[in-house]
C-alpha cells in the first residue's frame, strides 16, 4: 500500500514517539502551508482544506487560536439576530458607517466585507455550530451590529479548532516558529521552522503559502518606527508605551513576507489604547484597566474630557496630553467598579490583592491632599477639581464636559460623586493594541510584490495585512475578527487554486481516528507528570512553554486537581491524538 507523503509524515512522528526518536524526521510536503493558527489562519486552513488541499498549519505557540481567544465581538451586517430585534441593517448603511468612522479605509475591501459578512462569516461559522446571540450598540454604528457568540470570541475559536483537528488532510505543527520563507529551485516555497522547545530546525514545502501571523503590536521597535504624528501632538511615539497585544504578535510575518519580496502598506495606522497599567508580573506589558465610576485627571490635576465619551474622543484627548498619561481617580464606592480585562483577572480577589492593594499600582489615601501627594499631582488643583465635580453631580449637569445632564442625554443621578474615603488614583499609560497596516494584498489576498505585481503562490490574511485596510485610521468594533475570517477564507480558496495549478492537489485519504494529529516536541511526549513535579517545573521558565506555564500557574492558584482537565484518555502530557485534542479543547473556556 502506498501512503501519501503526508500520512507517512504522521506515522513517522508516531514511531519517533514509541521508538525514542530513532526514525528520520518526517517528510514535510503539503499543498498549502498556513503560518499562524489565529482566527485568520484557521479560516484559511479550513477553507483551503474544503477545496481539497492538504494543509499544514505552522504555529509557534503550544496552543492555537491567537488573539481571538482574548477578544470579543464581530461586526456583521444583516443577520437573523438583528432581524429578530427588529433592526434593519444593510450593506449600504454599514458601508457609510465604516467609511465615516475609519476616515480613510480601503473602499473596495469595505464594500466586499459589508456585502459578504452574512454569508462568508456569519453563515459559515454557523455551520460549525457557532451562534451569535448578543448584540451591542457602539458609537460608530447607526444600527447595532457588534455581535457576540454567547460571550467572548473563545466561543468561536473552540468550535473552529474542533472542526480543524477533526478534518483529514489538515495538520497542526505546534511549537514551530516560521523563521524563513523562500522559493526553492523547484518553484515551491520552503518554510523553515524552528522548534521553540528543542531549537531543531526543519523545512516544510508547498506551492502555496498563507501568512497569517497577526499584527506587530508586541514589537515596540516596529510600533515606534511607524508611529504616526497624527496620533500625538508631539510627533513621536510616547516616551513610555506599554505592550498591550499578544505574546507572539511581534510582526515576524511581515519580515517573512518582505524576504519574499512583499510590499508593506498603512504601517502607521495603529490602534493605541490609553488605559494601560503596568502588569505587576511584567512591567513592560499593559493591563487593560477600566472604571466607569472614576473621573479622568491630567498631570495638572484637572479633568480634561467627558469620561463617558466614546473611545475615539477619549483616545485623542489623552494623546494630546503631556507624556500621554492620565489618572483615574475614584473613591471607596467606585473601588468595586475597577475592572481588568483578561483570563487571570476574572477572579476579584486577584484584582484586590495584586492591583487595588498594591501601592506600586494604585495610590490610596484618606484625604484628597494625601492622595495628590502620593500620586505626584498638584494637591490644590486636584481638590478644586473634585469639589467642582461633586457640585456638578449634585446639580445634575456637567457644565464642563457634558458627561451627564441635559446636553448629554444622561441624568446626574446615575453618576456618583467622589466623596467616600479612602480615595484612589491609578496612573494609566498608552498601550499598543492592534495593527491596521502590514503586508499589502490584492482583492484575492495575494501578496503584492515588486512592480505592484501579486506574488505567485503567496497569500496573507488577518491582522498581518492590517485586515486589508478595512479600519482606515480608526479601529472599529468587531472589524478585526470578522474581516480576519473573510480574508482567511479568500486566501484559503485562492491558495488551493494556486496549488491545483501547480499540480500538487491529491485525492483525499482517510486516517484512523487515533493517529497523531498534532506534532509537538517529541521529547516531552512520553512522560506523565505529577502535581509535585509541576510545581517544581513552574519555578523556572523554559523556552517554548509560555502558555503551559501561564495556564498551569492558574491551575495552582485556583487549586484545581489535575483530573479536573486531564484523564486516563488525556493524561498529564501533551495532547497528540484527536481524542486528546478534543478533550484539551474542552478546557479552554475554563480560563478564557
Ligand atoms: C485583548 C484584545 C481584544 C480584542 N477584541 C476584539 C474584538 O472584540 N473584536 C475584534 O474584531 N477584534 C478584537 N481584537 C483584535 C483581534 O483579536 C485580532 O485582530 C485578530 O484576532 C487577529 O487574528 P489573526 O488570526 O490575524 O492573528 P492572531 O490572532 O495574532 O494569530 C496569529 C497567530 O500566528 C502565530 N505566529 C506569529 N508569528 C509566527 C511565526 N513566525 N511562526 C508561526 N506562528 C506564528 C501566533 O502565535 C498566533 O497564534 C482584540 C485584540 C486584543 C489583543
């Protein structure tokens, strides 16, 4: 019996497991290679696979899903949910909203997006059992169109991953960072990967490659080099800028694309948030802090903006401030309203012990004067600002910034004065977030190369392209996740067509269910681990174990038993087989 190269590759990995790695490294051919397993890469892989391509997904992390695991909603137009709520949304309405809010988006991509979001995104995801059930209103949309699948986007990612691991001819290579991309003598692409745990390098080849590595917002050098003067009165990037994006959003795909001749576009369009608090565990990174009960204060101790205005207004007001930093000031009643986004911060006790009661993060005092001194603010002006604010709240009208009162359409009664000690001040800094530029692509998502010509066999999707310029200069709500699916699917089907032209698409084949589905570092596959061993391993960091260490620190913090997630079917070792993968996927929503 002759097996397709791909099946041999997998069996090769398996024998390696049983025979302590005596076999040769497995062959590594595919029709389409997708670099990155975020929502764009997953959409691309599923779509290419549906078009009969043998697909390999290369992922640097030990878990798939990318940013979407931490993200929220999707911009979708003309959905059943909108209809059920009696809302009439149309592509024309959405087109106008996006063009106005973004100011200079790519009109062709906006048009394609608004006309196809229902069929290409909503209905397609529905095929994997994903249901959008919550709709939020946002300032930029004339009709609410910010859709959520029950809760966060992890509810979209897990069903997509379940589908992907179940598909034949679609394989994940985990802990594999793509480090080089080049055309070889036979006209195929070589994607060189480095195993993040063992350091071993290996080549994978295919006639078509999709770069879906996400944005570059965790690469501060790249962010600074491309900071647009529009984003600040001072021209340059803020002196202190925290990292507010994912662990692996370092722009490696941009470098890979450039090595293959790609052009870049709109690199200076970046979403910078203004509410970052240095993470006590890693002060370079920012936590996303919100407190609707607080007032916002500048370095002079004055209010400077309507705290309830939409993000675009607040962001540009903060970006005009000295050093682009501001303070949230609130009282004891407002203390419980402080929120931090992210898996680790769902537990209120953690916010209290690590942030609210941590003097490095939050200043706390019994009088405004003491608070001002602790926070380095002018005591007289802070006192005057708070006295005036409290008076305006009592009178029911914010004469300074129209946060409440007749002009705002909101009454003062919902707004609390700042009167109950102790008082709190938190200094917030600007923080990187999302890329709205990157690899230039055409309407087929083919990467644009020298002479403005599309490069044969090379595609890109998702945030690495700046989601095709759909956001223009201002990020909208749900306009990253949704267009990542659309660009992913377009890249998927066009890459399959490209591989077909190159003559490599082979007939589908079937595997037994318990074959290895995921290739990870072979060395760690054989051992079982106990709680005691886990605790001692967590004492130091190992290369390639970032997610495992972070997630199992949460396991210990919450005093979970290993058997809450692991079982005889998936013991305390990497999930390799389909069954183990499906069991692992059941755990994601426990933390995300
Ligand atoms: C906290 C947060 C909240 C957000 N909320 C929303 C929201 O509500 N709505 C919305 O529309 N958008 C939101 N966004 C933005 C949105 O999540 C992202 O734009 C989107 O998920 C990007 O998807 P992607 O697949 O293009 O990239 P990513 O999700 O970044 O995936 C890229 C993948 O590629 C991998 N990778 C990177 N380099 C390499 C390499 N060299 N080799 C191999 N693998 C590599 C990464 O590990 C990652 O898994 C949010 C972002 C953040 C950070």
